[in-house]
C-alpha cells in the first residue's frame, strides 16, 4: 500500500491494541506489528523506512482483508489527515475468489 505522505506509527492506527502495551513496547512496534486474528492466523504489518508504504503479510489471504479495511478507513478519515491510499501490487483476485468459495462451502 502506497501513501501520499508519511504514515503515522502503527500504534496510532491500532490504538485499541497498543494501549495494552508498555511505553517501550509501543515505541518498538512503531514500524512493525504482528497481530493474531480470532482464527489464530498471524498478520504482519511493516512500514517502510520512508514511511510511505505499509506492507501487510499473512499466510492466509482471508486474514488480511479485515486489517486492510481498518487501516484504509483509519488513514482516509479526516481526523487522521485524510491520507490517499494506493495499491502498488496486483490485487490477488484468484486467491480472494478461492477464499470466498471455501467460505461458502463451509456455510452449506
């Protein structure tokens, strides 16, 4: 994800999570943060040195979208300065469609 200006620290984007951390831990996760979702999947967030890019990684594509949605809505909100967000890589449409198919198979 490419931003039009330097990203705020990851603790600013996830204040509900980072408020539970010590001050030293919050400083340590300014540019790198790993989250675990309700199904146990790990999602890693990395901010580039110039703070213009945020990389989101996970072994499961379905685990990324809620985090991506939160980041984009937080950054685009006016209270955070109204960032413009662009995707720098091809979106994984085939992988997303496969995850959606698996979801609907489990629902039946």
